[in-house]
């Protein structure tokens, strides 16, 4: 799909520096012991295009991309954990 494909067990999280929802999710994932790769869409314009393609043209963050190519927009930590368990 793109240079931002997720690794198994480690989703790619598209964020911005000012996004409160991103900060909340990062804290939840950290407390849950879930690792991720972070990509700031403001410093990587091509990543903003990926996010828009996953969200019907909207650059909504946080958007998480998983190793199976699926994505979640503004999920809870438990939703992320369930998805990762499904992919194991």
C-alpha cells in the first residue's frame, strides 16, 4: 500500500503534534504495553495522503494502520488490543 505499512504486532499510528485524541490514545496504549510506530502527518505530507485515503478524503487522526492493511480511526486501546490479538 505505502511506505507506511505496519509491522506485525506493531500498528502505524498517524498523528499530529497538537491532537488531544492522539495524546490520549498514546497514553492508553503505553499503559497497555502496546507498541506502535508514530508518523506525524504534518511533517510527512505523503502520510497525510495515506490518512486521507483511509478516511474518505479526511485527514483524521489518530488513524492506525495494521499489518493486514485494515485501519481504525480514533479507536480505544481495547479496540487496538483486540485487533492485534486477531492478527496474531
